[in-house]
């Protein structure tokens, strides 16, 4: 018989180790249970709803008709792939903007399965001589089943920046312009991708991102698309033409609920780096959130900001003096390169007056943009411009000119010389009718019996003429 070795009584260390092991096993069991539940719940299937060649006979879109000009046509001469592409026609009725808002339109919708995760990929080419809208060259729109929609396009102020306007965001009745860091080139094909993830209703955790040729140009994760109780979903993709001058071609438009990627490219699936210092991450996020909430840009009117020698920048004051702000700006006169304005500004003050050399008087592009970021110690938030929240102003094209030269003050006009006063001309005395009488060979003519009477003796063949005078 084999002897079973006797066991020593468990020590306190043994008990502690046993408790830790049991606790670890419990954690493992719970983890496995959660994993099994997650594996059992079938996730929504990733899908590409369509990859449209946008060519005649091979598209899900219908060309719009009934407008002042032809909004869109199929073009076989310019294409990225396949047999052709779709061309937006921005003709004379589409520029300038004052008339184009009512005369230049045209859209075509295509529906897809309702989703809260909306990816879009398309190839785009802009004609070499294209003139961007002074306001907004519209390209595409998407609507939800609720009040929200968004417009993707280029602008503002004629510079071709790719950006999006979210309608009824962050609240119903409001709208938000979100700029990417990308300016669209001309006369070349570019692959653009957009991604929108609807937020938890009532929570500002929605996503809006964009890429150009695989390089990320927008990353916002704080969008409040939906209000509490709003469970709407994205439902369509609309092609939309409005304002500009020239041609824009689209090809290989793909839509889905997962990233589709550019043709021939690879999608980066590398997981994010693990958080090493949670405290630093939380502080960084707090700075970023504070900056986004605090900076309600208040800059003088366009004319004042660009012609005077000062501008006032304002924000909602913080209550934490350890948060400091840095400011920078760029404008048409410095080649659109960011220049520092100020650093180590007290965030609790709420305002800063910027003094600068007055920008030159000129027509054409007169834009300027301001930017800010929050700093605490060695930690800094992103610049507002990195999420498209810089503040830009622009004078209307062609309205700025030097002050006119004042006209010389005219010499005083002497008062008119009065005309000389003449004695009134006496009214003519009426000539009374003559009175003629005869006596023998004498003729008596009386012009005025009260004044005189002349007698005239006439012989045979003699004629005399007597004129009566007063």
C-alpha cells in the first residue's frame, strides 16, 4: 500500500495565495462567460451597399432634370475606371453666388439600409480652371430618418477646403461647420473617404472622420448628432450640385457600414496603442474638451478684422488658472502659414486683444484664420484647427478699395448781382380820333379840341398830310 504523505497545516501565506488564485479563477470565469456571451451575440454584418461606376447603364443614380441648366451628365472622356464617370456641370447660372443660390441646383438620391455607421468612398477630379464658390461648392448630402443631415463640399471663401456642415447639430435648429485640413487640388484624381458614426442619443460621442488618398484629414469624436430620445439612422446618399464655375467628375462611389478603402490601397487595422498613463490621457482629454467648449469665437466683423490693426478674440472663461492658451493665425498676406500671436494666456480672463500691422488693401482673396490650443505644464491639447474648429473670416471679393481722394472744397459762390431797377415805361397816351370840319375853302383838323386846332388852306391839286400828335 502506498503511504499518503501527511500534509502540513496550511500557513497564512498559503491561505492568501489560495484566495488570490481563487479570485483569479473567478475573474477568468467571468471573463470567459462574458466572452461566450459576446461570441454568442451575432454582430451586425459589415457590408458594402454598393460600389457604383457612375456611368451610363451602370449606375444606381438617375440624372436630375428640369433645372435652369443641366446639372449632371455621363462623361466617357474623363474617367478613373470603367467606361466613364459622372460630371457635375457648374455653368454660368452657378456663379456668382448671389444668383446661383436660386438658379443652380440639381440632386439625385440613392437609398441604402438604415444604419448608424456610415462609410463613403469616391474618386473626384476638379477641372483645372474651376472657380470655387465664395460660399459653398456642394458635393454630397446624407439624411437620417430624423432631423439630422449633413453636406460635404468645398469652401468656404473660394479656397477649396474640404469640409462638412452638420444640420441640427449640436441641437435642433443649429448647424456646425467642420473643416478638414485638406485643400482639394485641381486636374487630378483624388480618393476621398468619409466616416460618420451616430452618437448615443443625448451624448456628444458621435464620430466624423475623413481621409484623402489614405491620409486622415479629419478626426472628430465629440459630435452630438442626436438628442435624447432620437434613434434615427442614416438612410441615403445624395449627389448635389450647387455654386461654382467649371466641372467636377465623380467615379467609383461606394457606400457601406464598414470602411471600404481606396482601390489598390490597404486599410490600417493596427489597434491603438495601449494607454500607458491614464492620468495624462484624462488630463489631455479634459484640456481638449475644455478648449472645444470654451472657444466660442468672437472676432470683429470681416471688414474690421482685415483692415484695422487689431482684433479681439474672446472665449468662455475657465475657472482653472493653470490652463493657459496659445494663439496663432494665418492670412492671405503671409501665404497662409501659421504665425504665433500669443502664449501663456490666462484662460480665466476670457478675452485677448491682438494688435497687428494692418493688412494691405486689395481685392480678391482677403481671408484670415485664428487658432488656439490649451496648455497645462508640459501637456498641450490639439490645435482647434486639427478638428476643423479654427475661426476664419473673409471680405467679399472685389469690394475692398483704397479710401477715395477727397474732392477739393469749392470756392464760395458770390451772391448774384441784382439787375438794375429801371423807371417804368409810361403807358402810351391814346391818340384821340381827329375831328375834321370845313368852312368855305378851309379845312379845320382838330386833334385835340382842348389843346389846339390847325387850319389848312388847300389849293387846286395841292395835297397835305397832317398827323395828329398828342
